[in-house]
C-alpha cells in the first residue's frame, strides 16, 4: 500500500491567456488532491495509474486538478496570419512581470513528466475516469499559454485522442476536450492539425445534440471560432450542418454562446464564397436583430454582428437586404473630420427639411426657452407632426451633440484614426441615426467624406420610406448645393444621390423646388464634364422634366408612408410658436427654372450628345428634347441647331449596321444587351421625331425620304418588337405627310404591317391573359390576311403564329375560333406550313370540331382536306 502521509502541495503559477478573460491572479496554483484508490492493486504488475502515482515521488495516489477559478472559461483565440478578425493572441501582449519570467521557464517536474503521462492516460485502453481526469488536467494546463500548448503538442497523437473524447457521455470530458481543442486551435501553427483530425465533423455532431450543456456548447463554438480564422477552413465550416446551429445560437439566452456564434459567422463572412449560403440560411435577419438588440454586456456580440453584416453588405444585393432590416452603412471618416462642423445659430429654430417655425406671441415665453425647447409650445391637438419629422429632429440633435463634444467615432475609449486607415471603413447605424449622420457629414469640409456620404445616401435610397426620411432630414438642400462644388467627385456623388432620391415623385418635386435645374443645365453645358456625370445629370433632368409626370402626379400625389402635408393650426394666444408650412407645401416655381432648358446653347449641347454619345445618353437627351418640343411650339430653337443630324445619328446605330461583326456569334449576351440599348435610344428618338412632325416648319426643313429609309431599315432589323411601335408611328406619319395613300399597295404601310403589326398581334395572342384581347388580336390578324397582303401568311408563320392559333381553336370563343380557322386555311395553302400545323396539334382539334358539328365544322373540314392526313 502507498504511504498515506500528507504531501506538500506543489505550486505552479500560470500565465493569464489574455487581459479580458484571465485567471484571478498569478498565484493560482495546481494542487495534488486525494482521489479514491483502486482496490487491491498489485505493485508487481503496475498499471499506468500506479505509474502516475509513483511519478508523484511515491506519495499518496494523486491527480492534478486546478483550484476553481472565478471564470469557468478562458478565451484563448489568436489572430490569423492573414489578418482574420475575431481573435486575440493566447500569449500575453503586456509587459512581462517577474512571475511571468519564471513561468516561461519549463517545469521539468510537470511539463516533461506529467504532460506525457496525461497524454498516455487519454488512450482508449484506460477507463473513462482516468481519461476524464487526464483531459481535464491537460485543458487546465493549456490555459497557461503558448509554451504549455507547445509542450502538449510534442505528442502528435494527443489531438486525435482529444477529438475522440468529444463522443464521451460525460459532460465534463466533452467540455475539457472541446476546451483543449480551443486552446490548441488558438495557435496558428496547430490550427490545421486540429481540422485534419476531424474536429469540425465531431463538433458538428456534438452541437446537434439537444441535451448539450451550455459549457460544452461554448467551448465547441469557440473552437470553431478559432478554426474559422483560417480561410481554407471557412468554406468547410460553412458547407457543413454547423451554419443553421450557429444561426439558432444567436437566439440563445447565454450571452457567451451568442458571442461565439457571432464570432464564427463574422469570420465566415470574410470569405465571399460563403455569402450566398449564409444569406440563404437567413443570417442577415438574425445578425441585424443581434446588432440592434439592447442587451447588457453584448458589446462583443454587437461588434461581431456588425463585422459580419458589413462583409455581406459589400455585395450590392445583400446590402439591400441589410438596409431593409433597418440598418444603413455609414462611412467612418475619422473623429478629426467632424471638427469642421459648425452648427447653425438660428434666431428661431426650424425642422431639418426646412419647415419654418413662426413666432406668434408678442412677448417671450413664460420660461424663456421657446427657441430651444420648441415642443413645450406646440398644442398636440392642433398640430400633428409626423413620426418621420419627429425622428429627424431627435436624430439631428443627437448627431450634432456628438459632433460638438467630439464623441463621434469613438470606440473602446479611443478615437478612430483618420486618414488612409478609415478611408474605406464603414459602420452600421439604425436608419434614424444613419440618415442624420450622413446629412451631418454633408455639412463638413472634408471632400472625401462628403463624397462617401453622398454615395452612401445613393446606396441607401432603396425604398420610399428611406427616401422620404432623407428629405425630412434635410439632405436635399445640401446635395443641391454640392452640385456647384469644385470637386468632380463630390459633384458626381451628389448627382447620383439626387438621382436615386428622385425616384420618389414626391421627393422629385422637392428637388426641383430647391432649384436643381439651373446647376444641372450648367453641368451639361460644360464640355469637359465626364460621361458618367453627364449620364447622371441627364437622367435626373429627364425625370424632372418627364412630360407624363403631371399625369402620374394625379395618381401618386397622395401621402407617402403617412407623410401628409402639415396644415396651419389654430393656436391659443398664449402659444409662442406654430408650424407655418413645409417645403412640400411651398408652390414650386417651375416656369422660370424650366426656361433654362429652352436656351439655344443648351439645346445645341443636347443635339451634340445625340451625335457623339452612347445609346444610353442619346435616349436621355431625346427625352429632354421632347420636353423642349412641348414647351416651344414654334420649334425655332430646335430647328436652328440642326436636330435632323442628331436624329439621323441615333437611327444609324453601329450594332445594327455592323454586319461583319462576330459579336452576335461569339458573344451573344453582349450582342443582345447592345441591341436592347440601341432599341431604347431609337424608340425615344422616334417618339421625339413623331412629335416634331407636328410642326409643318420642321417637316419642310428635313429630308423626309432619308428618314423614311432609315426607319424602314430599323423596322426590318433585330431591334426588339416593343421598341418598334414608335418607329412604325413615325413611318406612318411621314407617309401621311408625304401625301402617300395608306392602302395595301403602299410599301411603307405594308412593311409596318409585316414587321410591326403582325408580330405585335401574335405576341398579344401568346402572352395576353385576357380572352377578349386574344379574340381582338386574332380577328385583326384575320382581317389583314383577308385583304390579301403579300407575304402576310409567311410573316405569321415565321413569327411562330401557328401554335397560338391552334390553341385558340381549342379553347377560344366562337369568334376567335372562326377567325383562327380562316387564318389556318390560308396558311395551309402553302405546303411548307403543313409540318408546323400538324406539329401544333391542329388535326385532333379540327376533328373534334367536325365530330361535334360545331358551327365552324365546314371550315374545319376544309382545313383538314388541305393537310396531308
């Protein structure tokens, strides 16, 4: 028997893994604790357990255990070599104390002796109690830092034995095994070895157990947190069954578990290849909820959720999903940039969007605070301020206060660095604060910051709610002001933001009221303006001057997301302030501003764009010129700038005339896109030409024969059918003005019918959901055939009209069946159409009509007799 005398307690000071989660102090020690002895052990045949007892210098049978700590876990993550986020180094980064110097010296009695013994005790030939004691001792020892982990990793089989213990039925063994893997994976050198041992697969199975304790879950997820730092392992983790478990853990009550899950997801988001599978799993909604939740002690969780969402938001489509969750990407420009902010000193306050507050009381308020505490003097019964306005006021006050005290962009008690380090950084803010912050940045002096803020406004303006919020926050007046900035990048970003905001009809009116037409016209007049700025400016100007906007406003001029116009309130005489109006209530003085568009120099610039620009710019220039034709009936200014040459250039698109190009065969997708853009430009220019032809003076000044030839070639080209309607209208109008008779012998009328009317009617038969529309189309088609137009039947067959005709015979109305049979009979006269008619299933349909003796059975019989049946 072993001696039972008490042994002195050995002392092992340990290193603190990190500053955040450290052991209580460096006096934490390892103590030899008595363990129940085995019964009747023979010394002649010593077991590993007895070897372990002798290793304690022949004292009583002991096992090393760590005295209880104040924390049940220690984070020992490391940063990856490639800069992966979400981890800290396992070795202390602070200055070394004498105790630490002593720790770093290897302990021969423990490191060289006991580690090897404990690793041996992990073997499958030991009972569960020995293995549990060994894994717990190794886990606690690994918390001492990198040198302790290196001592364990001198035995290569340790990892495999540890991974095997993840299957143990003992929660203590599972926790210790996962904790040891967590410590080992915190070192860059061993991370891949942990993954190769099958740890990811075993942890996946472990986390799938419903009865798993929170301690085991935390250690397992923190191991994945360390492993996900490696870019090669991220794909493996994201493609496993772990992802749904991680997302589910974001709803767990344990904050440590939430932090670990958020950290893994943040690391997975660093690899773009994982984005699609993460978004499809619903990670954006969960992370947004975690970021905006007001949880105590959730700073790490919010940081990891923000990092993950920012990585996902780098994709244009996923950024929209993030914004839809109520979060807006805001550029980090550095705290020093806000020093230039100069808040306005108002003699009387106003709302951010320009709403004025009128003072009605003759004397000051009772408390002398009317100018500051405006809300004290508003009668809620008479004045109704929308929620969006109230949030804009609160958010503006909040952001301005932070800017004044220099508290913006302060993290962990330190100001964020300015300059190149923050040049491309973003953060995520709730839309209320995000909108106000972006508007505040527009008031600064830093050109780079202003440009990035305007770009963020453009990206965030994805729906009516956000666009109205920017309007209420006062973004429009600052953006319009920036159109006159001397920096091209600032002007481009501001124009892009206004273009996105102008999608809203209501906001577009406010933009025009701010006087945007004049700076847009000046920008387009400038010959050195970049093509991208010309495109944005033209698009914005065309949207403001859209001739159909007045009709649209009759239907869409109502409230937008509850944004009703403020009405004047009847105030009590004691009240010192009332709301007198909103910018949306102000009459928009369009007349004087829109006269700038009628300037001859500006029109000449638009014609020059028609001659020398891309189809996209040609389309927008044609749209603005259409507004000129409506507002200048005399056409003097347009005729004087040679509009004819501009239109001719649009009608001669390179993609339609370049027959030798191999783009159609080698790059069919690119070819389709180019034809689509050309078709848009041609359609808009044809509509402009049609309206210009209303002026006899214009018709007499152009070469109508040349335009007729150009339009006829377009009508026969590969331009999509829905872009040929205005081309056909222009041809018909040119023909009528040329005193040509519109009969079947007229070549123009015939070509319009063959290349526009017949394809359009067949398309309606194929795609329309209305039986009446289909019947009208087929009857019109039958009328064209009855007139005996040359090649009309061939045009129907080439456009794929046989199949919809047979379909109408089967389920159309009586009139549609009659017309369809008439067309099929004419088509059957050409033997080349027989195979297509039979393939469309006409024979069974015709036989049913004959057998049922429907009113159309004689004609159906005639068609059957012409077919080879």
